[in-house]
C-alpha cells in the first residue's frame, strides 16, 4: 500500500541519514588526526627556519666584523633587519586596509 511504501521510504531515508552522519563523523575524525600531525610538522619547520635565520644573522655579523668592527657589523645587520621588518609592516598595513575597506563598504549601503 501507499502507507507501507511511505513508511519504507522514511525508514530508508533515516538509515541513509544515519549512515551519512557516521561517515561524516569518521571523515572529521580522520581530518582532525591528520591536522594535528600537520600542525606539529609546521611548528617543527617554523622552529628550524627560525634557527636558520638566527644562524644567518650571526654569520652576517661575524663576516662584517673584519670590515667595520664589531659595533659597526652589529649596527649594519640590525638596520637591515629593521628595514626588512618595516617592509613587512608596510605590506601588512596594506592588507589590513584592504580588509577594513571591504567591511566599511558593506556598512554604507
């Protein structure tokens, strides 16, 4: 009968929804597990990169010492690093201004 068919369809839909929910939970668990490992590897890479940049800075100072002395080498490397930081801050400000403009333009309507 039509009622039996409708009840069977409802039961099949419920079974499908439960299976889909279990599948999505399984996928979320897998992604979560993999993401934890990826974050760990990213932190390790960031740490090693940080150490490499420290080594580069120390090496730059040591290589400039015979040319300009210890204080001069320190000053040159510090000024170059501050200039690089200034460029990054300038680029960051541009991105933040773009974000701010996006939200400001939506409020004016």
